[in-house]
């Protein structure tokens, strides 16, 4: 965890911050405008600002920055689910990071997801246009679990799950659906998680190979020590036949 961050106890009773309310309001207004333009006025605004693979004529540079603000106008349910996920996870992460760093995390994940998605857009199965804030939301879920791994949350409002397992599960499922080509937007989602994690840990910590080697050595030493038991030589042994290791 980056220096200066405190472990706090999170719960879904956390209310949205002022920034969170503003972001949800902005996304809601944009989505209503999308619905009006696409379905009522027959103006194809989404096709102009969603992100296309870079190797086709519909791709434009501004789509890298515009695509996180729009969502599929034919799937209001997926937009509402995204808003619910944001409602639950944004506030505790922002309370730890602060508003400025939260925005950096949120949109770094979006941009990172876009770059990874474009990198795989020439691969069969990953060459579809993309829009929405799902890469940022997945990043929030993972960071939430890293900030307080022992926090208990209700999955689907029913099943109690430790936050760390939700975090690991999000990474594993996203990676597996990407490798299986089961999710055409898997590269965007995985990229969002990756860039969010790098920002959370700090690039210097993630890519410091000397530090990684030291951590590996410390893990090996801890593993070796776990094979031995420590005893107090002054205490009477209840069972003299029990072997003792030093």
C-alpha cells in the first residue's frame, strides 16, 4: 500500500461524497441525452464518441477521452448496474485517496483500459467498439479489497464475502474470460484493473525488481522458519515422547 494511506473499515452504509454525487449526476444526464438523441431524434451521437479499434476509419483520437462518459443506449439495465456499483465502491475509496487522487485513479483506469483494448483490437474476438466506465469500476472493486481485505460485504445483498476474495475473484474472472475470449471487451476490463493497481501501488513499487526480489527472499525465509517450532526450555513437557524441532 502506498505511504500515507490508512486502513479504514469500510461498509456499504457509506454515503456518496459530493464528488460522487456530481459524477453520477453527470453520467445520468449524459445517458438521458443519449437516449433522446438516439431513439427519439435519430441522431447517432454514440457512433461518434465511442471508442473504435484504431485500424478502422471510424477511430478518432478524441474517442480515447470521450468513451468513458457514454453507455450503450440499448441497455439501460447495464447502465443502472454500473451506477449501483459506483454507489457502493466509490465513496470508501475516495475517502482514503481524497477527491483529486480518486479522479486520477478513476480515469487512469479508463485510459489504461482503452490503451489495452486498442492493443488487442486487431485480435479476432476483441475488435468491437467500446464505451462505458466498467474498467474504472472493476478497478475500484479491486482497490477496495486491497485497502481493507478483511471487510465483509454482502454479495448480491445475500452472501457475506470478505473484500479480499471479491477483489481476487474480480481479477481471476476478468482474466479467465479474457483468455477464453468469452468477453469481447475483456482487454479493456483487464487493462483498467492493471492500470488502477499500478497507480494504487505506485509505479516505483510495482516495477522495482530489486524490491520484488527482496520480498521474494523474505517470503522464502518466512516459509523456511514456518517449518520449525519455538519452545521454552524451562517449561515442563507434558509429553516427553513428542519430538522437538530447533
